[in-house]
């Protein structure tokens, strides 16, 4: 039996070891990203940046131009407003817009002009700025509308003046309270509503005089007060009248009388207000009335009859 086993042939190498399965390597490839990594996104980004640049350029243009310039630009691009011949002739060389900027006033064929006598103002805030609330754009343009009657125009102007006068009075009173130097004379300032407008009276008293005796030179505290009033009135469209008053005590040094003295004091007040920022063209009347319009009618010699009256005129009355 041993010999029989020895006589068997030896197994081949293939039979000696078990057969191995082939090694298979799998490589997983994600989906195609050629679209995301291509150049299409650059075009989209360029379009967005161009739109943003145009937007910010528009914002800058709106902020850097006046209302009249914007109106002129808008009128420029209205083909029915002017002929192409006029546009090419007035707005550049060699064609429309050729050679000049749209911001150049000389390049506009026709500039927008205000033709209305009145300009509607929004109510002023206590700080002297215009309030955002209140009149709508349509209401602001009512003063320019040719459909309104004269009576309606005057009514709109009177309503706006009333709001502005109320805010002006509050503003001046606030300045008097805030300034220690003016707080001492705040009782000498009176606000009176009258037919002509809002009259601000700055009144003398026994221990306070706006001017030196027989002179038209204004004292320090009084000048500070007049300057504050001028600053508050400067941003209003209304005309201003200044009137000087004296008491009934006779004054005549051979050069001046109560008449000339009251007129000189009114003119001195006007010059101070102009130096404080109120334009010369805003003054409608400067006059001296001596003692003919006393503040205390029962006592013409009372020191309180010496005063300066600053009247903010109604726009409708000043335009007549």
C-alpha cells in the first residue's frame, strides 16, 4: 500500500494551490462638472457688475445734479419736445450728445424754468430744516398748476405760511432758552400774528436798551438776538420788513430827530441780519416811524415803546 501511494504522480502547482479570483479595481467618476467649471459664470458675473455700476452711476447722477438739470436732461430725451435738428445743433458737435456732457447747462437745448410766482415749501422743523412728512408731491406742485384760481393759490400759501410761522416761533424761543446770554432778555421778545404776517418785537425796558442813547449802534446782547432771528428766517422764502420805533421823548441834536433815529436803527438792524446770512433781496421794507405807533398807547414815553419790529410777510401779500 505504501508503494502504491509512492507511485502516484505528484500534484501540479495549479492543483496544489487553490485558484485565486482576479483582482478588479473600480474607479468611481463623479458626474460631469464641465458646466460649473466652464466660462458661463464669468458672463453672468460681468452682467451683474455692469448692472451694479450703472445703478451706482445713476445714484451719483441724481445726487450731483439739481432739479432743473434733471428736468433739462429729461426734456432732452423727449423726441416730441424738440426736433432732431435743434438737438444736434444745441447739444454737441457732429450729432446728438456729441462733444458735451449731459451735465453741462450749455449742452441742454432748453433749460427748465420756474414760471410760477409762488414756490410751495414743506413745513420747517424746529431745527430749521424741512420736514419730510406733510405735503405730497402733488400738493407741492399745486402752486405751479395753471388750473388753480388766484384765491386757491393764496389759500395754499397762507396755510403753508402758518405752519412755517409756528415752527419759526418755536425755534426762536428754543434758542432763547438755550443761550444763557439771551435767556435774560427772552421776556423782551414778543411774537404777534397780524394781517401782514408774523411780527417779532424786540422791546426795550428800563434796564435793557438795544441801542445807546441817541445812537444807532446796537448793543451786544441785542445784536446776538437779532443774528439768531436772522439765521432762523434765512431758510424761509418770505420777504422781511424791518421797522424802527422810538418813545415820545423829544430828541433833536440838530442832525437827528426821532424820525431819522428810528430809521437809522432799522437800517442798522437790516445790516446785522444781512451779515448773519439773510440775503439783501429778502428785505421788502426798511422804515422808521418815530413814536407814531407806540407799544404802550397809554404812555407814549414808556421805554417799551422803543423797539425794533421784524415782520415775516405772507408770501401772497408780498407778491402783490
